[in-house]
């Protein structure tokens, strides 16, 4: 669920948009480019075998669809580079700077949701412009290829064991170009995710959401608010790995100014809370991206009914 902190992609928060120490981080990032991918991850996805357009919805000139080619994924990676590295606080290693793409080994096994503007000028290569993206990873695909990205920051194994009969979906790498951080784009992107969830019968959405900055003391108010007011109940709780655990309980509950805390929360996290999401135990500092991450757990059954009604139980509101 990592994404652009200034782009809130949640119904009701539709104004803007739903993840190692600096030297150590750079070394690890560079190593990830050189080492073999985990457990035969370098595969040709079956859905790339034949070109097709997998449209999830339309709204005016905007279309939300799944990436269906390596070129589609490259365009999503270029957008992520612009938002996270060029315009954001992420620290690029040499391969990232040279490629001008944000990429990692998970990209090859994930589905990529793209928002395309059919009215925008074509790129220099004659392609339609990708203005928003989200990366989705289903549990049945993650399991044989090393697990979820979230596993690197949070111990979600016990959570998944407690709900062995449910199907988990990881959301991440969300971003939208600044001119498109509007209600229309946000709503369409969420429509695409909801369509995907219904299509694949997913039960739980998880991922890392980011607060800007790497000093937890400066984030004491929002972190404490999440700890006291949004903590996951025991059955949905997962904890940050002990080696990376940062306490979120930094202020007494009665000392928290809730309105001030909400103002400091990124729209992404506020939107998840409106939908009915829970927050895990402990935060994690991500020096590469310049953020402090929290775990978001969102059971589909807990999503507020007004949002399901907004998009339709069968995701038909903006069907193509």
C-alpha cells in the first residue's frame, strides 16, 4: 500500500491519494539488482502470453485497466520513479538512476493497475500516458515466490495462519501524477481495485502505508493516534519484525489532540481508516524511501457498507 503521501485515493478523502540505514540501504538495494530473484521468480506471467486489454472501468477519458505487457509495466515503473524519486524523498541507487524506473523483483509476479488518459498527448514513443498505478499481489502467487513485500517489514505469518481459509491481497506502490490527483482519478482507481477484489474473490487487503519522515519522535502525534484509536484487534493483529520495531505508543491517549493528529496523517492512511482498516503493532523506518511505515490490514467484510454501495457490490458503477 505504499504510495504517494500527497495523493489520497479513498472515497470520502477524494482530494488527494490506497513499501534499509542509508549506507546499508543503498548496499541492499544495489544487491537486490544483482542477486538472483527469490524462488524462480523470473517467470513469464500467463496473462502476458497473448496481448489483450483487460479493462476494469472507464470514466470520461480515463480508463483503468491491468498491465498486459512488459512495456505496460515499464511505464508504471517510470511513473513510480517520477513520483517517488524525482519528485519525492526516495534515495535512488545507481541502477535506478540509470534506468529512471522504480523496479524490484516483485514487479514480475504482481498485477499492475494502470490509469490511462486517452485525451493526454502520446509519449515520445507513441504510447498513451499512464497517470496512476497500483501494484497488486495475490497470496496464491506470492506463496511459491518468497511471500509478500510486506513480509520484509512486518511478521504477518501468524495473521495469515489465523485466517488460513481467507485469501489475502497485497496492495502497494500506489502513485498518481500531481495534475490527476482529483476525485475522478481517485474514484476510478478505487473502482479498479474493487473490481479486481471481486473478480478474484479476495478476502483481506494488506500492505505498508507511509508517513513522511524517518524520525518517529517528530511523528509522535500521528503514530500515537493510530496506536490508541486504530489498533487491530487481536485476531487481525500483526507486529513489526523485532529488529525493525519502532514503538507507536509515544503519547498518552488523553494527551492526543485527535483533530491535530488527523491533519498530520497522510490522506492514504485516513482513507484506509474510513474504509474500516486496522493498523498493526509497531512502525518501521524505511530509509530508502524516507518514510515511517505502518501495517494496514483491511478485511473486505469490514469495509464500510456505504463505500461498497458507492461502487456497487458487483463493481458495476464505472464498468466499461
